[in-house]
């Protein structure tokens, strides 16, 4: 199996600016089909519920892009932003890229995490309450979305202060509780930090596509799973940290256990359930 020369990218929000360059460096050109409305696969502001998992959404975009372009290989991209699963006061972002080959049904998946995403939302009852949020979000580089509290009447892509102030004033006036919801615009072309994270995912995918399976020789060798239980450096008990990585190939299903990529061989005792319960 050889690397495709051209892939279809299912995107509407300008993500090819982040995804095409890393793929171009390994000889893969990217085609973005005209007329693909990826919002039907789910939006961040929630007018359309996202069906299934992130992978399902990315898969649907990859397949739609193949259908529209006639190409055999498609890439779908999907992000998920919300509270950190173990520290809910912190935000966490995840970006998934899924490459799908129509001729074999094979999928190659890459994902990266952003623990400092530009993600914030706040209810405001007065335009003067905006200052904190603005300070926190690097507005106007990151655009904002405003709606009357409790409605889905979103005004998206706000990128100047006068626009923002007008939209917030109007939303407060329209809302029953006299409050506006102001949130970061998470669409990639309105959120430079998110675009950067997608670029990191594309770099990681390009790297994975450049590595060949030691058994069948196909491209796409890389991390497919982690095993937790890195031993505590003080008492040797297994901790919840990742102990081993499992690298694998989705063409022949071969996999091999490997040490952590960062070389860490023991966990700080603060992660240990025995030493720091
Ligand atoms: Zn293989
Ligand atoms: Zn310990």
C-alpha cells in the first residue's frame, strides 16, 4: 500500500490552511470539495446536535469529501472542547483527524490534546461586564458569539468592539432574564488557537503516515493505545499515569508495546494512590 498523492478534505471552516502544509511536505495534495456543508454534522453552538462520537463525525466528513470529489482517500477533522475530564474547572480541547481509504475501508486516526484552549463563556447583564471575558480570550483575534440567554439566536464571528457591544446590548434587551451569553467562537477560522491545534494534529498525522508498519510495510504506523500503570518512583506501585504505549498498524492489525515516547520511566509520588492517597 502506497501513500495517496491526493486526498479529499471535508471542511468548511478554512481548516485546509492548517492541514494542507504538513501533508504537502510528505507529497500529499489536499482537495477541498465545493459545497460541503459540514455544519450538518454538528456545530459548536449546538443548533445541530453532534451525532455519535467525534470519530463518527470525522468519518462522516471524510466520506462526504470522497463522494463530492470522486477521490479514494478522504480526511475528516473534528474538535471537541469542554471541561477537563479530571479537573472540571480547566478547559480541554481535543482535535481528531481521520483518514479513510474507500478502496480498503481502512482508517488511520490521529489526535492531539490542547490543555490551554481559547474557550470561555459568560453571562453578562451589562456591557461593562465584558472586560473580564475580553481580557481572558485575546479578543478580537479569537472572535466571540453572542446570544440572548436561553435562546439559540447566535450572532457569530464578532471581531470588533463596536460590533460586540451592539450585539450584547441587543441580546440583553431580547432576553427574558435581561442577560446575554457571550462565548468564544470555536470555528477554526475564528479561533487561531484552535487552528494551531489542528495544525499540530496534521503534523502528527503526516509523521504517522511517514512511518511504515514493521510487519506489512504499510504507511501509518503509530500510537493506537496506551496502558496505564507507570510505577511510582518511591514505592513502585502502579499509578494512573501511562506506563506503556502500544503502537500499531490498522492495515494488518499488528501491534507492539513500546516505552513512553517521552522516556519517563517512573511516576512522581504525588500521582501514587499509595504515597499520596
Ligand atoms: Zn501492518
Ligand atoms: Zn508510591
